[in-house]
């Protein structure tokens, strides 16, 4: 029988061996190091034996997981790729064919990594049905965006689909790029919509932040250049970029692609017609007129007019009234592209069974100088020929009451045949401001009061005529120092009793 003294050295030696094995396996050695190759890349690639070359775009998260795609320049076919890379630069994964079959890819990066810096490309082998074929890739971009001195090559409006395969998440994004490469737009996931702001360089590399209500997410990635003038746009489902999303301390690779367009409203659209009305963006202190035509397939074209600025408006309108599109003001260095999305509803009957409504009204959200701005609009079927004067044509005097502030005042304005309003509003303390606005045939109106001290107060409301058409009454929302107040008013045509 062994003594306790003879057993002790064996126990110590066993413990040392076990500790060495655990350390070799990665246990007890602290957290795993971040991938040296973390980032988003856009590369050119070639597989000579297959006469294949094109663009290899991919992103790598902090754990070394890769997600991307090979886009064949000759056939325009997109083949997905997913895999992993170690910190020595070796990577392996699967390349998926359009029919769903996958083939293994193994390779190695050239360069030392470190968030994309120093990584020039690499070599790989694609094995198909037992046959191994050599390929190579050269990184075109990876790193921080450098904003262009002159017009951005990516200037314009984009609507794309995005996905995070590792999290089984997907959604849509709409954004615009200005002449300097600044990005403003929206990302939507599940029930959340977040403001997307960032920048993109002429090399296609972009960085930005999505401000979701539940928290912020940072993006870094690459985007394929838009088609040259006259070039065919990519087909639905084509991958056009990759990115890495960082949120709550974790990074996940993602993909950007051309979305499958929603089916258009079955002709004829229930909203088909030509409309004229007004709109209001209270938070931006902006108001004006809106004119548009919706064709039988639901395609909308028109304009937003605010003062001397005219923006071209284009959108797609679904059968339930939801719409999305863009408003473009100016061109070149001064161009401003706004994303817009909302929903309209029929007024005065119609809007179903192929019958056009008497008018439409709705709400929308626009991106204005990087901020989400909710707004409203109302428009009537644009009449032509004689007898098209506004229902409210005339001069009015009356009074208003803001119950929340315990304040009252008076107003006077005239409404011309086109529904344009001019006049003044007087407050209880004697301050009087000039007023300009417009009203639709259905009574939806908005305008701005300009006081002598420079204060601008936006009004947005509804009005109605009595049966004798000599008195008006209604309510409106008044925006004072960013706070909305409900106001009621009543008045009469000038010279009528009670004015």
C-alpha cells in the first residue's frame, strides 16, 4: 500500500497536466480575442478555370464570422458565402449556388489584418464535385470612408432590403446620399423604425448609426456603385453590399440587396386621379401646396411646393393607401432628397370598386436635414374649367380661444378662388402677426403666422361652413415653442352679423 507521502507528488503532477490541457483548450485563458480581420470589404475576384470574375463583398464580425457574396460580372449571377476566419488569416466556408447547392471554399488572407488595415486580398480554392479550382481576390476597399471633395458618386435615393443571417433578422432601408456623401434615411425592423445617418466615400465604404427607439446600432460596410447612366439596374434579390452591425457590445455581419418590389395595386387603383391640396410639417415650420396624379397602376407623380422651392414627388401607392417614395428639391451641390412614407384615405366617398374619391387625406413621415418630421396633407380632386372656385371664397373676421393657456384673440383673413389665405392673427396682449396659408375644398387648412419679432407660429386645422354659407367654425393646432395646443375658432363673412 502506498503512503500518503508517495501519493502527493502524483496528485500535484496530475493537476499540472490537467491545467495545461485546459489552457491549451482555451479554458481559463480569459475572453477570446477579437478577430484581426473585423470589418467590411469589397474585393475583385477571379477563378480562371471557370472563366469567372467579378465582385466578392463580405463582412467579418468580432468573432471572425464571415457573410458575403460573389457576383459574377459576366453572368450577373449572385452566389452567397458564409464562413469563418481565424487570426492567422485562414478562412473556410460554403459558397451557395442559385439552385441551392453549396460547395466548400478554403483560403487565406494576405496581410496581418487589424480591422481591415493591411489586408490586400488573398487566395482560395473552390471544390465542386471533387474538382478543386484555384481563385484569388484583391481588396478594393476596407476602412473609413473618405468624403468626396466634389459630387459623390453615390448621390441619390436608395431603397434596399437588409438581413442579418446570424440572427434571422431582416427588414428594409430607405436613404438618400447628398453631394458630399452624407447619408440620411430610415431602417425598419419588426415594429421599429430608426433614423439612419452616416457617410459614404467614393470607394463605396460607409459608416453610420441607426437610432432605434430601443437603442443605437452602428454600421460599417461597403456598397456597390450605382449603375452608370443608361445601365440596367440590378435584378431583385441581387446583393449590392455588406456590413457589420454593432449593437449592445456584439457585432454581426449583414447583407444589403435589391428588394423584391411589392405587387402594385390591381388596376385601376382605388385612388387613381389628379389631386390638388396642401400639406404641413409643423415640427419643421414648413407648409405649402401638394399636387399629384395617381395612375391606374398606383404610380404617383407630382410636386411639393413650399414658398419658392419646388420638389418633384414620386411614390408607389398600394391598394390600402400606404405609399412610399422620395421628394427631390434642387440639383447638383444644392440637391436635397427626402424619403417619405405614409398612408392616405379617401374623402367624400369613392376609393373602392374603381371609383375615384372626392379627395384624399393622410399622414406621413419625411426626413428633413437628418431628422424625422411627421406631417399631414389633404387634397381634393383637381377640378378644371368654370365653377372651380374654393367653397370658402370670401373675407372673414372672427375670434379664437386657446383653453389650455386661457388666452383669446381675433383674426381676419381672405380666401381667394384657389383656396389661398392671407390675413392676420391678433393675440390677447396685442401682438399681431401676418398670416399666409391655404385651405382645401374639404376644409383642411394650414398656414404660418409671422410676428414682427421674428417668431413663426404654425397652424394646422379644419374648418366648415354653416348651411347658409355665411359663417365658419372649426379648430386647429397651434405650435408654440415646440408645444402643440388645441384652439377653437368661429367667424363670419365680413359684413355678416356676428363677425
